C-alpha cells in the first residue's frame, strides 16, 4: 500500500524530481570520515538532521529503489532543517550588520587607500552624504546624531553570529555533500551554450518549470558559491584586518590588502556587493513566487500547485 | 522525524549535555583567566565577551605593527579642541611644569610624578597607526615612558588586575594588566620628535597602539591600580560604556 502511494505520488505529485533529473546526478558516493575519527562524531550529528529532513538522503533512498521506504507524506523537503535554520540566522545577522555598518560609515563617509587616511589627506572617494561628526567636511550645514556606540556593539555581536553560523553551515555543506550536490554546477552546465541559455531565460523573465524550482540552475549555483566562498570570507577578512589587535597578531592580513584603510575600502565594496545580492535574491524570489519560496525556506515544503502561475 | 532512533536520541542528548557543561566550564575558566570585560552584562554582552576573550587569548604578547619613517602621516589629525578650563590653561601657561601624574591604589609606593620625572625614565618610541572608531587614522612616531616601567617603580601589588587612568577633563578609562605591562604601552609625551602637542593629547597621553583611539586617553593626571572595576563610575570600566561605547577597543 505504501509502495503504491509512493509510486502514485511519483507519477502525479508536482513536487518530486522527475526521473530524468537523477540521470544527471552522479551515484551516491559521499566521502565519509572513518568511524573512529573525531570528524565522524560531527558527521553523525549532521546525519541526524539529514536523515530527518534532507532532500539528498531521501533521493538516495529513492534511487536505490526502496520505494516502499518513502511514504507519501514524507515528500523530500526543498531545504534541509540545517540549511533553513542557518539561512534565517544569517538573515538576522546580515540585516544587523548592514544597518549598523551604515551607521558607522556615516561617522566618516570618506574612503582612502593605503595604511592611513583622515580629513587632512586626499580621499580615494567621498560619499556625498552628511556625517555624524562635525570634524568631517561634508558641505552640509548640519551633523547627524552619533549612533556609533550601540552600532559597533551590535555590529560585532552580529558578526560573531554570522561567523559561527557560517562555520556551522560550511562544515555541514562539506560533510553532508550539500555543496557538492546542490551548489557545485554540473560540468555540462558550465558550457557557454548552457550558460547563455540560462542567462537568456533570466533576461526574458521566463518562469521556471516545477523541476527547475526543485533545484538550482547553474547561474544560481555560481552566485551562491561566490557569496558563500568569496564575498562572505572577504568581508570577514577585511573586517578583521581593520582591528588593531588582530593586525598585531596577523600583520599579513592587513599588508596583503595594502593597509588598514584599504581594508576598510574593500570592506565597503564587498558589503555593497552583498547588499546587491540581497536585493536581487529577494527580487528573484518575488518573481518566482514569493509565498512558495518563503514556505520552502521556512518549513522545507514546496507546494507549487497552490500558487497560480500568472 | 520518522527515522528518529534511540541511538540518535542518546547521541544528541549526550552532545547537548557535553555542550552545556562545556559552556559552564568555559565560563568558569574565563572568569578565572580574566576574559570577561566589565561591560559583559546587557544586550551586547555575549558579542563583547567573545571579542574580548578571543582577542585577549590571541594578543597577550603580540606587537602592534610598526612602520618605517616614510609612512608617517604629514599632519597628525587633531580630533577636537583641548580643554578650555582654567586649571588646564594655567598649567599650559606654565609649560606644564606643575603637571602631575599621581599613581595610587594597589601599589607599594604611591607617587606624584612630574613631567620631568617621566622624561627622565628610559624612553621608548614607536611609529604606529592610530585608528579612530569613526574610520580615520594616522601614522606617527610616539615617544614616552613605558607604562610597565612606571608600574615597576611604584611596585604593583599582586592582586592588581587593572590600571584605571583619569584625565584632567573628567574622561577616564582602564586597561587590563596584559595591556598595561605590554612593552608598546606608553605614558607618551612626544610626537614625531617634538613635545606632544596639546591637540594630540599633550602633555601626557596614554598610548596603546593595539586599541583604538578612544582608549588612548589624552591629558592624563592619575593612574589607579585596582582589582575591581566596579568601584569606579558605573562599574563599566570606563566612561566609554556609559556613553554607549565598548570598554574593549581592540577592534
């Protein structure tokens, strides 16, 4: 009976990946740590979360043709519990970092290159806004209120949350195979032809098919990889490079960037790119179906037939 | 949760217990090693404690970066006007000959040091970066007597944990003994080969290059050694947290 239900769901359910999706996937040969290694304990801990919620694990059961094991109500979630939890913790941390970052920025909206920079030195560029300090010549006749105290406290607290969440997510991503399976683009997808097809589809605002909604396309994969492995590490690095205490322990962190003020300038641009990513990310979610995507990231379920395509 | 087995429940339970007891042990250890900042209470206490503890463990003996002479900024930025009150102006008119730095608290020999006394001690200079929490910075050569030398002269009692320093303009701050005894921490009186200008904190400024500008208090007149920062002000370790700024400014 269970087998019948599962098979029926496979045939009619809108949420399950089509059999053609599996052919593209490589067989399940996830690298596992040795059973007696310390990594194994961590791996098992993630395995616990995985086995309850993970799409990929459910897929593997599916592929190994033990159809009966998957009852109709255990539709594989779009996002695992760990991905969902770390996603929302990152949202919380990033919004706090963004707001407090702007508050700190307005105390000196000028940027420099090199080690030192102040109003007696020519800036690399200025942001044409009023400042929260009277010592900065902005051309405005007024000074904004100083919000740096709580902003700096919250900026660093949120940075700890972001870094710890990021470490948890990254360990999980590597150990569970989440990065390899869900974010690493398949070799075929990286061809110019397939890339341009995806880009063309985006430019024409083509609506995604259900199969596409259950996985990430190559452009999404590349973007997420860049955000996770380039922008976030870079924003953490440049943030730490501004700390005089950290610079005393790891002077190379600063000199490689060209100096403390260069680190500050790069920190600003990387934050800008992360903010741009946030805008596009939210825009794409709205275009693709806000309710559905939110539901997927909040509960793990996708329910594409409940939201009419326009 | 269909595949929740007994083994997994036990493993998770054990992991949670280990995590919780780990936190308790970490807290005890942090207390005894002095890794809890005075402003650890409140909304931002968790982040502040993590930052201070992590940086203190990493930086106990690290040296702030020193630069070649060619990196010295043309004009050392002056942030705000010097004190305007009569006491300061009178001392300034006398060339600061009557300026005193009193050292008291948990010391064997309390003292009141003149500028000449401090200048007679072995001096140290370093070309270092001074960064403000606002974002600007400059590089200059700072000259002064190492605070560790002054502390050695007065004989610090073993129970002392912090040096609290007070300025003539009611500003005050404090540092732990790791920063107080650090070889780059100076009672500074010279900038770029001349007397420390009043605009930059002259005649005496606490100079610790591993922390941001606002810990480098200008116009200091008194050092007090203590084992408990709760005895000062609102108990937050400095005037900064009372105005919303963190006590520890290594970042």
